[in-house]
């Protein structure tokens, strides 16, 4: 006789796999006639934009646009110029098989970026693009189990109570930010915008019914050429942002949000009797995962004192805790400066590969020599973090600070990088799905002792009851102190 448990179930999403892909993008460009000849490469500034996510039964294609802005010192070593190149790229993934609906969330970030001058009027750039695709599927999960009401066979069950973090909704929303921003009056007039870095900082996330209200800041860091000056400068804007996302469920306690830019459009506007303005139009995709903590009561073992029984079990990996916390990577280096060094003009920093415990940052230092010429120093600084927890995996990093100080002919460099790391704690548990009783080989309970005394026990009450044909309830009722010696085990059905 096969006994199937009655189960209370809930709908949710399950992670099938986290797929990583890399693509190499090669770009080449001729220097426009309006720009100076190339003397030496100074730095390469990468930008990535998501264009589409398309998937079919067994495969997915992510496409985007890669932008590489190459800064270079001109042939006369008197000024910095640039060339911007763009290239469409695709990442192809093989999806795992699933009977449920698939949901895909993508994270794009640049890897190594290099540029070289082919001749004074032509250059090339190679960019490594990393894409991390999280594949999830919709389905049901068991919340609790019990014997069916028409089950007349004597069966004893042991249940395990767990707390499980369940994903209740996966959704996304396209949105845009359109603002006209005033440059500070004390800032030199801006001639050209070279590169942009966008970072969404969400300070508040509130669940309002079946919607998520997000509030925060869009931090936009611009690298630009001033009207007067020989090298690029930085300026950062902070723009308030709020969005309302439909989750499709009210069953959510906390939401994780990942935002990727999809396109942008920037125009410099001359102010009328006032400072310059920047017309910024940024389009982005917010990818949201809503979660809640669910109590589970699962049958982990069962037996019968009347019939031999066979259990059909499955192993479940239950996510008990998931939280995002900040991690910091730090590095220092001392660089001997050449004799001709006169002044450090600016630092161009770019992230290398980073994990929760180590990483790197690439620094391009624009310097001026005593004879007034420009030159560059390039360093890759190793970063070390304090976290070595294997349960951590990182989701994003950003440069917090780069400090430089010149002391006795040496350049002291210090860098701090901060990132979001996800900490997960899971528990492996066994769940009994069905019980099959062999009614043709019933036990003869007459041979069972009515009462068994056990000394020096190391087994649990459950294990003793199962071995001596009893029940945990009967043992607890008979023994006032379960730690006493001896422990009495009565026969039970």
C-alpha cells in the first residue's frame, strides 16, 4: 500500500543556474582630421549598454553595445585628445531544461580593456565583456505535509521545521531619467563630454501592496574636456530618482534590485546669461526579485510498527538566510617618480576583476614633466579584502576613493573599492515523499517486549522508538525525565 502525503503548497521561483559568458570585442578607428596625431595612449574608458534579452527553448542571446573612449597624449606632448569607438556584441547561453516558465536576469561588466596606436592616425581597442545570467523557473514548493485523513495504517512521522527564503516574484521595468542639470558657475566651461559612469544608489525600498516603491539617487560621473585646458576633468551630478514597480504579488518582504543602463543621450546647452546646462536622457532596466521568509514543516523520516515500509525521499537544499552586505577592498603602493617629474595632473581609475576577498584597480596617472610636456604612468594596484567567507558571492563593485600623495620623490597611492556581496546560508534536508507499506509481511507484535529498559543511551528518542517498536509520544508519556537512567521504552502500535 502506497501512502502519499497531503501537502500544502505555494508558488515561487527557483534558481536553475548562474551562467557566465565572456566575449572579446575588437574595435578600430581612424583619428578624425579635427584631432591631433597620437603620441602615446593614456587610458581607455569602457561603457556597456544592454540592448535586448531573447530566449527560445534551449538558448538565450543577450545583445548590447560596447563603447570604448581612448584618451591619448598628442604627438607634441602638450594636450590630451580622444577617439570614441562603439561595437555591438552578443552573448549566447545554453539554457537548462525546465518544465516551468523561465525568467532571465543579466549583469554586464567590462573585463580587461586595452588600446594601442597602430600609427599616429589610427588606433585599436580590445574589450573583454562579462555577462552573468541568472536563470530561474516558476514552480510550486511544499510548505507542510500530513497523512491523508483516510489513512488507517499506523505510521509514525518525524518532521523538520525550517525557515526558508523563497523568491515570490521576478519582474522587470524599463524606465528613463530625463533631467536638465546646471554646471556649477565656478566650473570652467565644458567643451565636450567624453565618458559617463552611471550608478544607481537606492536608499529606500518599500512594498506598497503589490508594488515596490524605489527611491534613491542616480550618480552620474562625467569625464569632460574644458574649453580652456589641455587635459580632461571630472564632475559628478546626483539626481533624485523614484520608480514604482508592479511585483504582481503582495507576498513579499524584501526586494533585490539590479539596474542596467540601456541607452543614453547627452546634450550640452549654453545657459542664457547663466551657467551651462546638461540635458541628460538615460534609459535603464530595473530587474527585481521579491522574497519572503517561509516556515516549512517537512517529513524527514517515517516508520510503521505493523508493516515493513519503504520510503521514497528527495534531498532538498533549503536557503535559510540571504542578505546583502557591503565589502571593502583596499590597496596601497609606493611608486618612484622619474627625475623629470614636476606635477600629477589627474588620475583615471578603472576596476579590474574583483571578488569578495581580492581584486585589482587600474590607474592611469597623467603627469607633467619639468619641461612642460605630458606623460603617463600606468599601475595595476592589488586589492585585498577582509572577508574570506566562501558563502559570499559578489554582485557589483565601484571605486570609493583613490588618494595620492607625493613624498620625497615617491608617489604614495591608496585605493578603496566597495561592493555588494550576497551572503547565503543553506541547509540540506531529506524530505519523505511517499511511504509504501508491505501488508503481506506484517510484523508479529506478540514477539515485541511490552517494556524495554535502556541504559547509557546515545540515540535520540526518535531512534529508540523506531528501533524498539514504540513511538516518541508513548516514551514521553511514560518517562518524566528523558535524561534519566534507565529510559523505558513501551511497545506501541
